[in-house]
């Protein structure tokens, strides 16, 4: 995995973009770099690349080391992030949740089932959006400490 991260960071430093956000199955990654003028980049390309690689590599490895708990769907149904169409979403990315807190609703056979958090933590990933069909065992949320 470290080799893939190094390749990704090298490619990012070559691109003419300053921000990249990636969410994969095992980890998520957010990269940003200061925008330098073209002439300055031409003068010091290897220094710029090594600074970006070193800084972001540490952040990526720290994020990869965080143990994420998975909240799985106990049934087949339709995913909803709100109690009703007019209400606020139950949880957002980055929200702290407590054991027993309602995270979403799954509609199955015209019954609305509250899915609660089995542990305390912070929402790190939401894998479905309103109206998506979920299967038994699908990972609905990933929660970190």
C-alpha cells in the first residue's frame, strides 16, 4: 500500500491542481498543495515534490492506521438519512455519535426501521444516500475514534 501511496503522491505533485480528495474502501485521502508560479516550479521541482510527498505521506499513514468500526445493514431495504423528507439529516460526515444514537432509517416492506450506532465515535464515511437500495451486510457507515 505504501508504494501505491507514493505513486499517487508523485502523480498529484505533477498535476496542475492544488486539491484532491479521495475516498476508497480502506482509507480516505485529502491532499492540498500551495500554488507556486510556473517559473518557481521550474526552478525547484524536486524540492517541491519531496515536501508534498513527505507531509502528505504522514497524514495518509495516520488516517490509514485509525481503526474504523463498520455499521452494517441488518436487512434489505431503502436507505434514508432523515426521519422525514422535511427534517434534518440524522448524521453528517465528521459528527460525533454515541452508542444507541439513530444513524439512518431503512424502509423494508413498508416498515421504517431505525439503525442505531453500536458504539461511540465519529462518522468517517457514509456509503449511501437517500433512496439507495441496501442489501443485508452492506456497510452503511464507518465510525472512527
